[in-house]
């Protein structure tokens, strides 16, 4: 509530011995400019990790770059304001829509940090059982089966049968390897993820890489579960994975999934697990000269930067180096690319909350991104995160564009051009 300010003029005033008269003394009486109940905001900013929500000074820079605001009504600025007006973030859909893409943090002058705020507040909501059911199911699956899809652990390495090249499983291999390939869940179980794994296995073989995988011993790295509020589950997974990795001798940990990559770079070391870690695009980009391409791919291709490879970990060039090495391929950039890339909607637990997001947004983020790729005339949307192939393929269909845009992992495009898999585009 705002009260009208009352100007007060003193006839004469002395300031540091200087005599001031008339309008120079015009002052405003102290006035009440708000009677907001600050308790809801303080309840959030008192949570360790969520303090920075209180730093917001409403400049609005974040709203311009938040991918969710493009398809809804959302941003840290709006979350702050709603909380200031008394809405309990714990009970609000706002708590679950953020994909932790980090674009707001990139531009925020006050360093309001959603990457810390979201997991901190969500952790408390999850402890109260106050989270979307889809997310709770993914947590339960991960806890029970070691993967969010709820697939049997014993089938984690079944995709290897389709590889057609040796893919050593370290428990049976019984020898050190140069590269331990961290395959992760979607590349192990999802049909389109398995396609990319087969392609990558054949590329590694083509390059003569000495590698192995963990197979059934590997469990989800847990980074998205951590960002979605399940810190305890993340720690249990990390403890298991660190123990397993510590049994084997290898020089490099090569990771398919940018979320797992993020966990290995920043969070496993705090729990005692630290290895030289690269994303598969970085590993391959360093060896692109050794690739013997035999087929041109004469297509207009655009690349979607994964939030956890790009903004979170600063790698924008390796995927592009690989795409530009493919003969005939024309790489076109979308307007929102690199540091300002859009988000597929899968990060921060969004992968498991599509139904929830559909209830609160005008359009899925993956659908908006697919339309953007088409606006730039792309025939292929290239990806390098296992969440994205299925999300974007679904979005191509749900936006009525089936057959107009192929969605392919960079490993699939490379393998196709190397003559290692049948032509897909
Ligand atoms: S950019 Fe930062 S300070 Fe500005 S409105 Fe957004 S959260 Fe607040
Ligand atoms: S992290 Fe991304 S999705 Fe979340 S509020 Fe910031 S810009 Fe929006």
C-alpha cells in the first residue's frame, strides 16, 4: 500500500554551516511505501542455497532470456515478485518449471542464482512429498533400478549386441583401458539413445580407441535428480558410482550425457571421485583429423547447444568442429545459440515433468525449439545430449512437422558419413 508523500519545507536550515532556504529544504516525510508481508519471501531466502532470491532488484533482464517465459509467464523476476506478494513458492508451480538452464544467471547483475535456489527449495518440498507425481516416479525408478526409466539393471548393456563391434565390459575385460566410456541411462535404454550408442561405439572402433564400459555396474549419475531436489538420492548414486569407477584403471572418463558430465566435473570430486573427464564431442573433436569420411551429407543442419555442455560448462566449439568436418554438410546457426541457446526443457528434472509442464505452459520448450530450427530452414537438428533426441522427435510430430526435420545425434551424423551405419538423411 502506498501513502501519498507529504512534502515539508523548512524556512531556514543550516547544513555544515551553510544556510539553506526555501525549496532547497524541501524534504519528504518518512513514508510507508509497502506493507507487504515479508514472511513468505524470508521463508525462502532463509533456506541455505536460496538466499540469492532476496537479492533481486527487479531489473527484468532475466525475463528477456528465460526460455520458459517464451512459452509461459515465468522468470526469476516474476518468482521474486510473486513471493514478495505472498505466494508460497513451495506450493506454486513456479517451483517445478525452471529447467536450471542458467540463462538468467548469465545476465543477472545481482547474481540471483536459480542453479542453487531451485535444488535447495525443491529439496524441502520433496521432503514433504510435495512434488509432481511424474517426478516422484522418476525418483522411485532411479532409487529402485538405478535409472529413471524404470528399466531392469541387468539389461543396461543389452544395446551392445547391436553394436557389431567389440564393446568390452570392464568386469569381464580384466585389463586397464585408455578410455572408460560412461554411457548413462538414456543411451543405454531408450531406443533412439541406443542408436546413438551404437554409432559412437563404431566410431571409437574406427578410431582404434582402447575403451570399455561398466554395463550393469553403472547407475545413473544422478545430476538431474539432484537439481530436481533429491540430493540424498544423488549422494547414494554418486557413492555407488565412485566405488565402481575406483575399481578400474583408465586414463580418461568419456561421458555421453552433459548432465553426467556436469556431475563428474563439479559434484563427484566433492564426494571423493575425480578423474580426467571429457564429453564425447570433445573426445571426438580432438581426433577428427583421423576420421576417414566416405559419404557426404548434403543437408542444412543446425545444432542445439545443450545447457549443461554449453552454458554450464563452456563447451560450444567441439560439437561444431565435428559437424563442420562432415563433407557436404551446411551448418546454420539459429538466433538463440551458444551462450544464449534455448533449452529443450529436459534439464533440472524437466525430462520427467512433461505432463506437468503441459498444464502450465502454452507450448513445450522442445516444440518451440523445433519451430525455431524450421524457421532457419534446417533439414536436420543435430544434438549432443541424450535427453534431446526423444524430446525433439516428439516435438517434430506434435507440431505437425513429421518428415520435415530429422533429429540426429552428432555421433549418428558422423557414423553415417564414415560409412559405419546406414544412411538416415
Ligand atoms: S536479472 Fe536478476 S536482479 Fe534483474 S530481475 Fe532478474 S533476478 Fe532480479
Ligand atoms: S535457469 Fe533458465 S529456466 Fe530457470 S529461471 Fe533461469 S532462465 Fe528460466
